[in-house]
C-alpha cells in the first residue's frame, strides 16, 4: 500500500486544493496512482463495478462488453490517467466549471485504495468524470433552450457509449486534443481569454473616460483618459499628447469599427460606454462565445453557407471559410415575441415579387385594433375569409372579434411597397423566419438595427440573389430581373440548397484573429453567463 504520508507529500507537490484546479507537473501523481492491490479483474472487482455502474447503461455496457478491463486504475493505464488529469487541469482554460470535475478528490482516492471494491468504485467514478468532461468540452455544459427558448439550436451530443469505445481504442492524448472545436475562431477566443485574464491581473485598462462628448480639437482630462484607454487597448501607441488630434481620432475610428459603432472618430455616449467596458465584461463575452461554439461543434456549416450574426447586424456568404459577400441587416425588435431566434436550416428557394401573408400574431395584435377603430385602416392589405374570398370591410363589424376568434387572414400583393420588398429567401421553418428585402431603407443607417418582427431584412437583397444564382446560371442578374420585371410572384429554386446559420456572437474574431465585440442587444449572453456562473465558472480575481 502507499504510505499515508505519501498522499499529503504528493498533494503538496501538486498544489492540490478545494478549487478542483491542478498545478502541473503530474509526474509525482502518475508515479503513485496505480493502486498496489491485485491487478487481476477479480470476481469482487467485477461485481462491485457492475453495481456501481448499474444506473448508467453506457458505462455498465462498456465494461461488460470489454470483460471489465480497466481504463484508469490498472498498471497499464498510466497514459490514459495522465491524459485525463492533464485535460482536467486545463478545464478552466476552456471556460469550463473546473470544480465540477473535482480532480483533486479523485487523485487522493487513488492514493487511498485499500481493496478491489474501492478500486472498482474509483474506476467507475473516474469514467463518469471523463464522460462529463468530454461532453462539456466537446458540446458545451449548458442546454441552450433551458436558458432562453429562442435559442433553438440542436446541440450535436456524442453518444456516451461511442465516446467510451472511441477513447479505449484511441491514443489518449490525441483523443483529448480532438474534443474541443477545431474551428480557428475557438483558438482565437482561447487566446483572447488569456489576454483578458492578464489584463485583469494587471489591474484592468486604467481609469474610465468621463461622460460627455469628446470631439477633435478638445483638450483636458477627458481627452487624456480617452488617450490612455486607447493605448491600453492597443489602438494607439504610447504618447503624452493631451489634445484630441487626428491620430487619436483615427485610433478611435479603429476601435469603433471593431465594436460595431459608427466610425465617426467622435467619442459620443455610445462610444464612451463601449470604451469603458472592463476586461471582466469582455471576458464574459469571450467565455460565452466559447460555449456557443461548443454548441455548434460537429454541426456541418457547409462549404458554402450563410452566416447571420444577429448582434452584428450582418449577413455573410462564406465560401470555403472565406467571406465572399456581406450585407447589413435589420433583426427582430428586443421584445418577447419579436426577437429573432437562433437556429440552422437550409435555404431552398427565393420568391421574387413576393406576397406578404401577414402572420397571425401581427394580424390580431396590430391590425385588428386598427380595424376596430376604422374598418378602412391598413387599406393596402387584403382581408380574406377561410375560403379565400375577399372580405367587404364595410360589411364587417370588427369590434365583435378578439385575438382568439378573428376569422380572417390578411395579405399584401406584390409591389414596390410590399413589406417584404421585392424578394425573400426561404428556408422553411416552424418560426416562419426568412431573409427578405424591405422598403424601409433608412433603417439600415441606424447603428443598432433591431426593428423587425423577427425576420431578417437585408440591405443588399438583389446582390445576394445574384450571388446565389451565379451557381446555376451564367447570367444571374439577367435571370433575376427577367422574373422581377413580370411583377408577378415567382418561385426560383436553388439547385444547391445553402445552409443558413442564425447565430448570436457578441465576441468574434475577424480574419486576422482579432476579437471584435458587439452589444448584447437581447440580453442573451448575459443570461448565458449567469447560467455559467451558477454552474461554477468564475472570473479571475486580481492577484495581489
């Protein structure tokens, strides 16, 4: 048996603590972890292991089908043990709740094994920890819809039995390395996390910029604070200039571009609010983005796909990892029933000169009250009964109806003033969300563009149509306008359906790997981080 004193000695060398975080190297632990009891899988070992694993079919089936060979507690399991505990030691670097895995307690149990029964229970508990960590780092530790029902993303979870079979047959180091998302954006977010932790430990980015507008030519304490903040954030070379000069304005513009602000080189209220964000706040966004990427790990994006980042107010066509088209968007209003949901689907066709079939919710919540006051209200919309016959407004008493029993539907014929504009892009889904044109062009000039009922309005819808049609015709513009000029509703099927991903990232790397930030317009990231905090994720505290 391992002498009792060896346990505390090894723990001191490993800096074991209640936090569940390990301090490497693991050499001392690895030299002592194989329990010095009989290594044959005895009847006692098998019986106790079967009992300990009975409530988990995947674990029980794995050991039974593998003749109760060990993964962790046998003399030949050192490489797997090392790979697991090294991975657990790095859990916090992925923004995972490291204490959940309680690695220190597991290590100490290795030292305390006195019987085959204890070894069997330890074997099962380490396997449970392995499965929990593998699931968390691969596909996230939170359930999206449990936090916000509008995050309707289906997370591709790996089957626990498949995970165990794969690990037993794999090189353990390579297996753990392959668990997190392989996307370069994940690595960039990990690097950003390290930089932000360093900034927190260094005391932050200095004093905040005082409220009040700052413009080129200004001087004083506010300008100095702005200058120092831009220097700390890496947008300006160190200098002692106390005047808001052209160099400062250009640095501010770069910051504004990276944060989704109007790049006017002027420090107004919105810009000052963003420049005063703390590294802790930015770290929250980065950790949430990492969890969101884990939710999409294993989801095939498509060699060509459309990426709609809601808080960025953009839609992009991505071909082989490179953005080949981009347009500004308007997304759903920040209200309970109009926030744009998050999900992935396949764009199958476009409709040129579309009819707007007014959604039931808009009909009864917005137009019915108008009709009750004035039957001729919203005269641009046609009202039809369940048989499709147009209703004579003058013959109907709209005051007799409620939201629940209103028997009519409403629609708007194709026109330049149609609410959907002149084209819509369809990926049929239960939320009736799609991309479309709009006659309300001035809204695209706004900095925060959350004004729709949930669908995504496009700033350059015709150009998107040309890009999509270019895969199936030598004259995409001519084909599109040949249908448009008929002024009749026409469905054009895409020969190659295109995956569409409606996502929500307030922290995302640009092509150079530099993290850009956006406002949390729906408060979703705030809710996710609170769930992360409740699960045990903690921000670093300043080291004294």
